[in-house]
């Protein structure tokens, strides 16, 4: 495998990580921010108030976009195996 091939695999890995993990992290951060603002405004400091909504939203995102995320991971796995096969020739 040449350095160019390794760079391509690493670039694709970073892209796949952003596409698969990005929506979960962004939505979780947004929900956490909204809940934190509400807690600051109402002065209610309960740890489960941030944990449970984040858990529910992440579960919803996985239900909605889980198949697309799995497709991205499958495509990346195929890309890695094809790159390894080409390097072995």
C-alpha cells in the first residue's frame, strides 16, 4: 500500500466518522444546550433532566437514520477491503 492509498483510506475514515457520528453529536449538543438554558432559567438542577432527553433524542435519530449510517459504514468497509486487495496485487 502506497502512502497515497493510506491517505485515501484515512480521509475516507474521517469522512465516514463525521457522517455517521455527526448528527448524533450535534443533536445531542443542541438538546443539552436547550435543557441547560431551561435549568438555568428555572434553577432546577437535576442530572436526569439532561440525560433522559438526550437518550431519547439519540434513540430517535438512530431509528430515523440508522439504516443510512449502517450503509455508510458498509460502504467504508468495502472501500477498505478493496484498497487492501488492490495493494496486495
